[in-house]
C-alpha cells in the first residue's frame, strides 16, 4: 500500500579499505526502512559517489562530487580503518573533505574508526600515519565511535542510528507535513503501532514494575518484559523486528529510558493509557 514519507539522504564517506562496512551501512538503512518507514513516514536514502555521481569535466573531481552528491546529504556516516584516502588538493583526502564540508554546513555526522586486526604488510605507513593525525584532530571536536569487528559495527551503528533519528531535530517530520494519510503523533492522538510494538507495550504494562528491559552481551541481544523474552537469539531479523518495536514505543512517547545506558524503559502515563485500550479490545 503506498504512503507519503519524508526522505532523508545519508552520505556514506569512507576510503577504499572499508568496503564491507559500506555495505553494512546500506544493509542497516534498508532494514530500518523495512521496519520503520511506514510507521514513521520516513525513508533513509543511502548516498555515495560511486552510485550518485555522473561524469563531468572542468573542476576538481572531489568538488564535482561535493556538488552532485554531498550537498544533498542530510546525515553523513564516515568510516575509517587503515587508510585516510587520496589527497584532493584542498584536503588530505576525499573522505576528509566530505566530512569537513558536511560539518561546515552544520549538518550531523557520525564517525567510526575500525580496530579490526590487519596484516601489517598490507598497511601503507604514510596512510596510517595520516589517519592517526586526523583521528586525533577529531577528539576535541565531538564524539566518535570505535569497533573491533563487522558485527560490532553493525550493532553499534543500528543502535546509534535510532538515537540520532529520535533525538536530532533535523530528522523530525515537521508538524505541517500534513498529507492525506499521515498522522503526526501528539499527546492527544492515538499512535498507529505495529503488532510487535503493541505486544511489547501490553507486556510492559502487565509487568509489576512497568519496565521493558533490553540487554546486549557478546553476540546476544535481549528484550524482556513481564518475564517474557521477545528476541530469538542469534537471529538478526528477530533482533531488528523487536528493536524496531522498542523504537516505535519510544518515538510515540509511550516509554522513556530510565538512564542514558538505555537498559530499561519505563512506561509513561500515555503508555499505560494506550496499553489499557489495547487490552480492552
């Protein structure tokens, strides 16, 4: 069934040695869209110079990429491992230029640095030194994340993407985005929840402490409420499904985290009220 949505473009900025991480980013965005797009009326569109640029002459290659691709990005995700990239004439590398120009335009950026083990003979010393200098320069300009395996990167990026979309004002659908079939959640409106989100909310309301818990350890992830486990272990699809349900509940102000660790979410007054209506049906 067709629906209207706000589209946000996500620029993937990285040197050539993190091809698998670039694909992970695309996979996570696709999975997010599959779970959240209809409910949140939001679509995340991955951008990259290799897929969104076209042959043009007369300027520096990176300047052309900036005009054709980077200027359209709402969010930038940068990933590094052992290389910084090729100098552009203006910046130490094309990836760095994309990051710096994006930040200068006052748009949000998420940076990740890999510590995945690598064979020393495959590392270019000058590239690695340049990367270390850039990483040091980032320390006093914000927060970046590190990861030690592709699975850890996927888990961190998926979770932190939710936080970015939930709390960054740039990604909120404006109140005047009034298309025929859209419902902007307000304190008085009833949210349209997925079946999973409804089930999780009812379980939370029936729990003695009114809390939904999430936990992550090793390669495992858990969401529990009222003594019930919702996530099928070792199943990325099940994790994405129930993590999406948790995000839905938070987005509609039906639950709030008990702390910045986000291990526990307690139902709000609105959450208990809506859970009561679900139970009464």
